[in-house]
């Protein structure tokens, strides 16, 4: 796994934010005004010095919305909690899974085609970071070349 250090712009980039919410159910009329902008970097990355990006390969987390080619913002300063999506080091190999701590500790894939990974005391498994944001492009014309 190669960690990519985030490079932040010297000045915040403000993207306009509409003053109304968008319905995910039935359509609602859109607002006719725009609120002040949002700086996505400061909004999405509370701990810049400990946040890295990782690109996903595979489909074991597809039901959590993490697809092949998605980028993850991972905060290495957070303490993982039950239910968090985490980056785990399994004997030198890294994986992204949901951390389950009760009733039995395990790393749970979000795809029924993959088995859960039990976590036993003394085993060579280390949780190294917590996924805080998933970035994926939905429109193929806006994908930047890799």
C-alpha cells in the first residue's frame, strides 16, 4: 500500500453551496439563492497532518459504497470504534473493512461474497486508520486520468 500525502492549496477554494437541502425522496422546489461557499478541504479533513488518501482495488466493501477505484480519506489519528470502516494491517498486507468489536471482534467485509476476518488476541492484526470520507466519481466524463 502506498500512502499519498495530501497537498493543500495555499488559499481555501470556496465552492458555492445552495441554501436549501436536496430531497433524496420526492422532489422539492429548489431555492433561488446560494449561501456562502464551502471549503471542502477544511470541511472534509479535520486533521490534515494525519490524513492520507488511499485508492481502493476490489469489491469487498461495495455495500458500504466503496467501489473499485474509489479514493478514501483515512485519518490515522482517530481511535477506531465499533462500526467504523478502518484500514487494517494483516501481517504486512493492508485491507479496508468494517470493525466489529462485539460480540466477537472481527473485520467485516460489506460484500456477502467475502468472509469475515476474526480478530484474536495476539494475532498480527493492527488497525492503522479510520476512513472518514469516500471519494468516487459518478460521471465518467469527469474522471481524471490516473
